[in-house]
């Protein structure tokens, strides 16, 4: 059986028609993806998303600083919550942009977003540490105790010792009473002056040195109080009893102050914020700026950026 010439011609045309159809489909697809208006809208959406990320990054940084510098637990917690909310918003926008770039972004844009994601992860780690420290305010609480209850108790003790010395000016041991009372008062005042430097100190080694000085002064203070109590004419004096009671309270308050100072949450959070956080923040800002610039510079067929060329 032989195939007619006309049928042969049809059969030869089928591959050509299929090839032509494929070409038309590819051309249609290319035209669709290169539609200038659509591409421009897609670019604007990505730029807007990066801009929102930059705003959220700046907002989170400002709220974090406010949390570190706040003077009450309530204020610190409020600012810390706002910082976390801004960071969460930034993470949401980062994921949205990541999905966009996976679908239609350039390789350069994907690499820049990956770079931002890496430094942003480090920033989140630092933020978590800073905010968890800032809301505890242990240094501020130590200052409140030092200049409040501790200072008041020390004033009461000093008043009692001064009255004790004054009430025994005519006794045979007047000079001894005066020296012991004033010696105890001076040692207590020296301890009190060492507390603020301890609270502000960042180094554990220097804190150890300050506490050693306090311990030496406290030893002298206790020796003076015991010396007063050993004198028969002073032993039952109510002013001495008041001084001893005040010192016992002061010693407990001091122990609490030193414990809070050792936690050092305000000092540590401020140090991290000014050093590690600032550096990580700069890296994140640079990464987002580079990403935005890459998106803006991405060419779109049929769109010319900048001023049109001057005619010759």
C-alpha cells in the first residue's frame, strides 16, 4: 500500500506545526513575564516591603534602647514588649519577601536576603539577652536600697552613737566612749561610700576588691561596737541598743544590695546594647540597604530610569 502525495505532505507538516506552536507559547510566556507594568508593580512591592523592614528594624532598636534606659520595671517591660512586637513584624515581612524572591527574584536579591537573614538571626539573639536583662533592673534596685533604706538606717545609727557619746561626756571613760562611737560611725560611712561604685562596676574582680574593703571596715565597726558594749556604764544604754539594732538592719540591707549589684543587669544590658547590639544593627541596616538597591537597579524591558538622554 502506498501513501498518497497529499497525505505525505500533511504528515511532514505536523512536526513543523508543533514546533511553531511551541515557539508561540514560549513567546507568549516571555511577553507575559516581561510585561513592563507588571514588572514595575512587582518591583515596587518588593521595595515597599524592604522599606517596611527598615522601619521595623529602627523601631525595634528604639524600643530596645528605651527598655534599657527605663527606670522602672513597668516601663522596661512595656518597651521590651514593643521591641519584641516590632521584631516579630520584621520577621513576618522577611518571610513574605523570601517567598516573593523564591518565586521571581534574581539570584543577587536572594543572596542579599540570605545575608540579611543571617545577621538578623544574630541580632535577635542579642536582643533576647538585652531585653531579658533590662526588665530586671537590679542595679537600679540596688541604688534605691543604698540611697533609701540603707542611708536612713545608717543615719539612725549615727544619731544614736552621737547621743551615746554626748550622754557620757562626764564619765571616766568619756574619751573611750567617744573614740569608739565615732570610730564605728566612720567605718559605717566608709562602707556606705563604697556601695555606689560597687553597683556601677562591671568587673567582678573590682567588685571583689570593693567588697574586701567593706569587709575590713565592717570588722572595725563591729570591734568598736563590741568595745562599747564591754564598758559597764554603757552596756545597758538604750542608745547603744538602738545603734546595734540599726547596724544589724543595715548589714542585711547591704547584703541585699551587693547581691543585686552582682547580677548587674542594667550595666550588662547597657554594655551589650552599646557594643554587640550596635554592630549587629549596622550589619542589618547595610544588608537591607544593599538589597533595596539591588531591587531598584534590576532592569525592566521598556523602562528607562533616570533622566532621558539629551538629543544631539
